[in-house]
């Protein structure tokens, strides 16, 4: 796909430097002033051309990680798979990466070889062809051609404020098309998470996935399990907590990725008609919260996505004679064990999910016991939101919701729950500061002085 780059001068595109983060601009100017190439790269260029506000600003340069660290005192080098520089400012982190190229056969080493005393691995693939390390530096063109999709391979050159397109990114952006750079089957094998990114971009931007890329996703969807659970946990948050969870869910189900990520959830949804519709409406409610600026916690997201199945499973166990709370605990424990194969969920998130589902049961008991105590629980706000989502689907929850709304109207202080971040900060302030321990040598010296006197 290599070709002469298309250069779009400043007067022919819509990106203004006023739209770029001041911290990113300072970084670009310093790199340029020291003789390095400095580009804005990736999704921020795509979003600026679409008239959107980028979530973050990434920079590409021909400076090596070591050179970047010498230039910026606030630099921290991170990553094993990709060696990156994070520049930490007061209000954001600017990511700076060195231009890379695709590996030649001589560059590729096996994981066993990497463990034999080689500390810095330039490029490594596993037996399936998935890239485990990729730190071979290259030119701006080589870097663009190794990216995932053409619309993400655009660059903004700080030297002359031009747009640089080495692929067909500008054309595909205009046609609202997600196209892989190179053979999509190879690119998705190198990094299966690219399949999730394709679905996320299609859902969030209203784009179509190019036919060969879509066919490759359908074929390779099961390989998503090769990605690390910690990375998949991060990707799940991006899929569902950016305000486009409902259309994302529909594409995941259609592509086969939902069954590969959450096989039990997919099986549950297909057992009975209407179950997926319930989850989509829950996710649409989460989307409204995010787009309205209220946001949603990961635990609330998991309640919206997995709560109906877990509550149904707990009810089945309860009807078999198991106490209600014990049934819920068993079902939640089984779920966390099951999902750990796909995503590494922190224990606190799993515990919060359990608490939300348990509190919902208490809120639905009419009349509720000790409503003030229930409203004072840390998870009350999330549970109340989950109850609102459920009431929008099930008529039997609407009287419960109305009762609680009336109660909170009469007792406004009862539902004034601190957000988790503020609650944690308050608890931290309450902690008693420990007195510094005296070093043993100092104590010995004092005792010796006393005896000497």
C-alpha cells in the first residue's frame, strides 16, 4: 500500500493549533526545535478532521525513547510490547512514541530465545503470529503503514501545519469507512485487539467496516482470547463507557466477538428472545449517563450488562432452597471466575457489583426495612441508577422506583452519597499520621550517652 504521501497544506484542512492541547503543542515545538520530526498521530488527527474533540493527543517522532527522556524532565518510559514515553503534566499525560517499522524475518525472535539473556527485545511473535514486542524504529512512512486502519494513519506535521497521508486515510475518512492497512487477516492475527477497535470505531463514529476486514473479524473472532486479560479489561471499558455501548454491543454480537469474550452471556441471551433487547436498553441508559456528563462506574456497567443474568441465576438457586444472599454470592463468585478467563477484573469492582445487586433486592422489598440505612450505603447511588434502568423495562419495578423517589424527595439528605473518589479522599484525610520510627542506631547512641553520663 506504500505510495507517495498526500500532503494537505494548512489552508486546505480544518485543523487549527488552537484545538490542540497546549502541553502537546509545547512538546511538538521542543522536539522540532531540537531537529527532530514531530507529528500529531493517530486518533486525535482523525477526530480533529471530523470536528470532534480528541480524548488525548499522541505524538510520533524520530527521537528515540532515550533522546526523549533527555529532552523532557517529566518523561517516564513505559511499556514492554511498545516502548513509549509518557510526559506527565499537571492535567494530562502526553504520549510520545518513536516511529517504528514492520519487522523483517531477521528481526523476529521466538519467546524462548528472548528469555535467554536478552534484556531489550526489538521484535517478537508467538507461535500464532501475535506480536509480543515491537520496538524496531523506522521512518514516518513506515510507522504509518504499520498502524491498524487507514483513518488512524494520518499525521499532522508541526513544522508546516500540514496533514500527511501515506495511505488512503483522507479518502476513507470522507467515505466513513474503516479499512485495514494491508491484509486484515494478518493485522488481526498480529494483534487481535484490533478487531475490538474496529467495532468500537464503527459504533462510535457511525462508520462501516470494509468487507474484507469484516469477514476477517467473523473468521478470527475466537482469537480475541489470546490477548491478555488485563488488556481486555481496559478495552471493555473503552467499548462500553464512552457513550456508544449500545451500538457497540450490537456489532459485537453480530461479529461473533461477544460470544468469544463472554460465552455464557451470549448463550444466555440466545436462549430466550428479548434478553439481548434488555441488555441493549440497559446499555442505552448507560450511554445517556455518559453523554450527559454524569458518567458511570465500571461496577454499574457490569450490573447493566451482566446483572439480569446474575439475578436470574440467583433466583433459580433461591427457589431451590438456598438463602437469597447466599445464592447471589455463589452466582457472583461463579461469574467472576468465569470472566477472569477473558478480563482481569479487580476484586473491588467484583465486590461492588455484588453489593449493587444485593442492595437492589433490599430496595425492592416493600416497604423497605430501615430506608435511611439503605440510602446511606456507599453503593446506593449506583443501585438506584440500576433500579431506574430496570424500571424502564419491567413494570413491576416502577412502583418501587416511585416510592424511593418520593422518599428521597422528603428526605434529601438520605440519598446524598459521596462519589467514590471523594469518599476515598475523605477516608484518607481521616487516617492518623504515624509518628516516624526512630532509627535503632540513634536509640543506641542516646542510651550510650545516658549511661556515660
